[in-house]
């Protein structure tokens, strides 16, 4: 086999290819910038006041609180947790954040932690566990279940603990007694959007 000499491209051809490549790279850069701008605008968009068909999903490991309307995720907030951030709450004073399905039981505009929304802990599953483990009495179990069925805050004075809130005063560390903490500006936005009775699920 013989080598066939290949003619070198002219300077005009090289320049034309470089020009076309530059134009393509410029269009790619413009498309990426547009995509980034759209994403940033969506992430910073405020929640509507009195959001309908809302639910809240909390992901403890990710330190995230996500607000949904139906199946659509509207906004994600950074959160801080209890000073025992990994364990599920089991008893009063354990400084753990609950895990499971709850609802927003009430709102407090005069909270010492800026603004707060009550979480319906202990829930029915927590009460069942407490009764089974003899941490609470049958009368206390009945009081918890009765309050939850009326969509009221459950008793907080049992061995299971209570008074768990979503509140303000900062999300940068895990510093609470088991509550979920947001930065104040985020808490104001969430407080205005979320109504009493909204479901909240807390995942590990």
C-alpha cells in the first residue's frame, strides 16, 4: 500500500471552519445562559398566599422542605433540625425531629422564633407505639387520638413529648429541640402560603 499525500487546507478554509465553530459555540453559550436564567427565576419565585391543594414534604437527610401543589413541586427551602437530626422522635427531651405523616395543627404569629406552625406530633402511629411500649396510658392515648380526629393540636405533656413546630430563626445548623427551622424570610413566605390542616410528611 502506498501513502497518498493529502493536500493541506488553505488559510481561507481554516478561517471559515473556525468562524463556523465560533458561531456554534456562541449559540450553545446563549442557550445555556437562558436555561440558567429560567431555573434561577423559578427557584426564586415566591409562593402564592393561601396556597390551595398544598402539601409539605420534609427530607431530613437533605435538610430540605419542599412545598407541593398537587403533584407539582413549587419551592424548596433549606432547613435546620433538632440537635439529634438523624433519629426519629420517640420521647420528650430527646431533641429529635419526628418522622411520619402529620398535619399543620395551628399557626402562631407571635412565636418567640419569629413565626411558627404547629406539627401534629405525636400522631396516631406515635401514640400506638407509646401505648404498646407503656410510655403512655390508655387515657393519654385516647386524648391524643381524639385531638387528632378533630384536627386539633395533640397533648404535648406526655412522655412522647410535643410542641413540635416549623419556625424561623435560622437554618444553618441543627439547633432546635426537634423542630424544623427556616431562615426568617423563608418562614414568612411559608407561613403566608400554608393553611392550617395542610399535610406534612417528614422523611428520614
